[in-house]
C-alpha cells in the first residue's frame, strides 16, 4: 500500500533527524525504490481511470460533448496522465526528499518475501481489467465474509497507511482537474468553475470519509485476499516503522504533486484554441 502517511510523526522525525538524513538520494536509487514499491507500474493505470471519470462526468452533465470534443478529451487525458509523465514527477520528488538513511530499511523490506508479495498483489490490483464497480462488488462480498480479527487487521493497515486521507486528497485534485477539462470544451458559463468545484469538494470531504473508508475496506479485502494474517501483520509492522512512515508521507506528497501537475496539463491541453488576432 503506497499511500502511507503520518504527517505529525514524519515532521517530528525531520526535526530530530541529523543533517545527513536530509541529503538527496541519487536518481538511480529513487527509480529503484519506485520500481520495488510497485508505484512505477501502478502509475500506468491512472490515465484509463481518469478517462473513465471524464466520460462519466460528461454523460451526467446533461449536454455531452460532441464526438470530436470527446476524442480531444480522451487524447488530452491520456497525454496528461501518461505513466511516463507521472513517473517523472515521482522521480524528481523522491530523489529530492527521500531520506538516504532510510534506504537500507526500505530496500530490505521490498526484498523480503512478504514485501515482494505485497508489491505483486498491489500491482495486480492496479492492472485489474474489470470495472471499478465489479471489483468493489467482489471486495465487499469478501469483506462481508471476514472474521472480526481479519477485519481489524485490514482496518489497521488502512489506518497506518493513511489510505483514506490519500484517496480523499487525490479525489479532490482529480475531480477539480476533470471539471477544469470539461469546462474548457463546454460553452462558457455552463457548469461549476474549477475553483467552485474544489471549494465544494473540500467542504464535502469530511462527509465523504465514511464512504471512502468502506470502499477502501472492500478494496483491501480483495487486494490482500491471498496474504496470510501473519503476512498482513508483517506489512503493518513495516508501515508503522520509521522507514515506512517516512516513505508514506513522501508518497502522499508525490501523488498530490503528480495529480496536480497532470490536472494542470489537462486544462492546458483542453484550453480553447486562441482565435485570430483582431
């Protein structure tokens, strides 16, 4: 689970850490970590998800774009959220902000049998060809059959990873970017502005939290179905470790930056072409 955030703890670690811990890591180590963690592969699955969101938002808008506009939306979304573009943001931030002192613990975890398994399970989930609804339906069915101990362990994983906070933050950034993209190809004045959308989402995030918690529970029940209770506990121990907490905080900032940059690029690509000069 790559959205592993604990802002307060990481802030404390940063304040108490020695100066060498703030040194940048080399790009090769940053890329190796992104590959080992699974984020490298998972970023390839973002563009199709954003495109699906664009299509659903357009269909619900009451006045869907023309075929030509829909094709332009699709091309812009694929380009803005391309895996290579997102990875370039991730590489830059990880190389700049990852504490070099944490690398041995991080690489040790991802080289361990359980670390390898968890990465494989998460990469497999990111490449699931089924619709989101179908996958979540299976996940909810699995969750409903779990015992109290297994549920508690999965809840602890979500808590330690900060998955809910990350999902809420990414949702805000993505929806605002999608609305910005749609607004650029729709007649002026139709639909909310990106700023209004972001403000409305920010107000709604606390109310959305319970729904996101349940969605992520269903997702975790499906993703980690093959992991034993002992392996889940090993994963939880890693997430709670200083190295896991530091990586989680960094990954939250990486994902936020990547999605914000992609949304900006999406808006730029969908901006109406400038008319001829008067």
